[in-house]
């Protein structure tokens, strides 16, 4: 299984250094990826976990104040990068066209994109979640070769599940995973949204899941260890 940790905008320098010490004690067969807040990336020093970023610029180096581009990320040994997380889609107005540009640049710099897709509660209620997921994927991969598309990891995160403790039924999750597989039959797919050490027993019954993207749980290393033991 792949377990990606999304620290979001958390952990000061001192907190992150302590956190790395805790993470260094993790001993697991699973593939771990840590996506720290950008400012903490240069402090990363673990060899039991791969390094990811939470975002990359839509642009190459140049006059783009506040942006961090994929070449810079690679120069700090970043091997994975979240793309299109719903918090960035909502707060920074990232579009699917933006995710397409980011993915293109990341792949060119040999960084594996983790494309986040997922519907809002409203989109689910109005039954257009299938179209939303398809659009988020098809636009993000536009113009890429089959070989490039194969490199992308997909993270299905129902937006109403993120940080809320509300998780769809396994049947609902499987339905969406099959929609994703109908477009991308061989790509790895993670589930994200309130996954934790308590609900993992139910979630792990889903064979179609190749791993998890963890937000809140990423910050609680003791509970994360329990989670890792259960998968
Ligand atoms: P959560 O966040 O695990 O806290 O719900 C997941 C995410 O946003 O990636």
C-alpha cells in the first residue's frame, strides 16, 4: 500500500523537527510519502519515507512571485507532488486546466503527480459527481502520452469527507473507483478523507484501493502507527 501524509499548513520549524524524529521510528512495509508544508521541505532528512510537496507552480522559473516550481522541488529531492487538492481548488481557485499544466511540468522534472479528485456533497446529491470526477481527470491528463499518464497517482477524496469524519459507504467509494478505473485502468488510486485507525477496518475491505492520503492522521504519529499496522 501507498500511504501519503499531507501535513497541510501545519508545523512550525521546531515542531517539524520533532515530528521528523517521531516519523523516523516508523518501521513498515508500506510505501510512505510525506508532503510537508513547503517551508519545511528543506528540513526533511528521513530515509524510511519519500518526500512529496503539496503544490507546484503552473510555470517554469521566472517572474512568478510566491511560486515554487517543479525544478526547485526536484533540487530538494522531492519525488511526489499533490496536484489539485480540493482546498487549493477552493481557496486558490485552481482549475483542472491548472492541474494539467502542473502535471506536465512535474512529469518533465521526474516528479510523480498525485492528482486529487472528488465531489462536493451537493454534486453527489444532484447526481453529477460522475461527470465531475471524469472532467477532473480528463482535463488534467489532456495532451499527455499514455506512458506519462501511467505515472500519475490518483487520490479520490470526497470533499465532504475531508476533515469531517464523514466517510461514504464502501459501495459509494467503489463506484467512484470504478469510474476512475474506466479512464485509467492501471494507475494507482488512493482514498483520502477522514481515514483513521478506527475506520480503516472497513475501508481496507475495498480491494480497489492502492493506498491512502492522510491529512489529520498524518500529524498524530502514534495513531498513524496503529493505522499502518492494520493495513
Ligand atoms: P483528512 O484530510 O485525512 O484530514 O480528512 C485528507 C486530505 O485532505 O488530504
